[in-house]
C-alpha cells in the first residue's frame, strides 16, 4: 500500500486545496491562542503547522506530543491531529483539555472515538491510508493547513509530481546513518523524514534543527553518513558538513515535496534490505495502550 499511497499525493494535495478553499469549520481563527497535539507523525505535522501559523501572524501556536501536553494550560483552541482518531494519548489528553479549551480533531476516519471528545471535527477521508507507515495523510494535511493560512499552494501538487520522478540520492543504500536537518517549519519535516527511515527501513536516522546539529551531533558524521537538508541551510553549515566527508543532499523542491522524495527513499531502502514496508516490525496502525 505504501508505494501507492506515496504516488497518490499529487491528487490528494489537489483535493486538499479544494477543501481549504471551502473554508472548513473548526480550524483556528486569526487571533486565537492555539495548541496543536499529536503523536509520532501527527506530532511532527503539529510542529510544522505551529511554526507556520505563528510566522503568518495569526497568533501564538504551540505544539506538543499528546502525552506531554501541560494540562495546567488553557488555550482558545486545541487542535488534535490523529489519522486513526484512536491513539490513546490523544484521547486521554482530550478528555482533560475539553473541560477548559475549545477542541478540534483532524482525522482521516469518520467514525472514531476522537469525535466524541471534541467540539469540531475535520475529516480527511480522501487522505486515509491502509499503511501503518503514514505518508499521504500528513502531507495532505500540511497542504491544507498552508492553504488555510493564506499561502499560495497552487504549485505544490506539481512539485509532488516532480518529487515522484526525481532520482534518489546516489548509492543511498550504502549509508550507515541518515540525518535530516530543518529550520523553522521544516524541522517537523526533517523529524518526519527520519521517522520514515526508522519505521520503513529499520535504519539509523536522526533529525535536528540545522543550527542545533552543530552543537554535538555533527561529531558522528563521516563518509558513511547522508545529511539531507530540508529548506534553506544556515550559513556555512553545508561546508562544515561536507568537510566531515558526509554526503550532503539539499532541497531543490518545496520542502514538503522534498519529504515525498525522502518517503520514496525509505521505501526503496526497505526493499533493498528485504523488508516489507507494509508490515513494519513492532508497529501498528494506531498505538492503543
Ligand atoms: C500516529 C501513529 C504514528 C506512528 C505510525 C502510526 O497515529 O501511531 O505515531 O508513527 O505511523 O501512526 P495517529 O494518532 O495519527 O492515528
């Protein structure tokens, strides 16, 4: 399923742009103080969206993984992202948060427990997935959220198409370690790319803010490392990384489309390692405790 879901992203992103144009209810209004929560992939979407919304001037926006939400806080709105709508930490957090803050669930599944715990629900059924490893749900949601923040995203589906056809980093299956770097909203994308490598290919992958990478992690880089930078790299960073002998990959596309390329690399790496991406070790479609 994963390969088909990855390939369907241009079409899903087009639908997301139409959905955003119809002004769906429940998404944060300008001026609201907002928190966004999720687990795993959905937390990384929350991270990216929080930075994008805050930078767009629409209001203070925090992102938390659901298990670490500070329950003493009160927000104008808490947005819970969960593809399945069943993740335990999300349901636990919402049962508390719903007493003090207005809540919105964004999910891919129409009838799920998250619906009963939130004031508003946005269901992106067209982006649901059969795979355990999430690919099109997070990217489709980010396309929708970027459009909702007023960004012109009309070129994004075409960028996703290009990402599906572009070559992957040369000899990518020879690397021992994969590192993804971002800045601002692309830190969430870097985190998501690294998670894809871990989930699909059981390989050693890390992710950092590009500036933070200089404060220690760069010590691990060597010729067996692939360092993939999402978005613009901080001044001087690429030269520093190249000096370690690592292979450096930079974004030629919109960073969200670049994530599609990283998803493809994760699946190809799994294939070459003889792993079934649709049956990832120790993982389930939704984590229920
Ligand atoms: C999120 C999640 C991810 C995990 C895997 C399956 O669930 O559990 O954390 O990495 O991809 O999905 P959800 O709350 O978005 O359904």
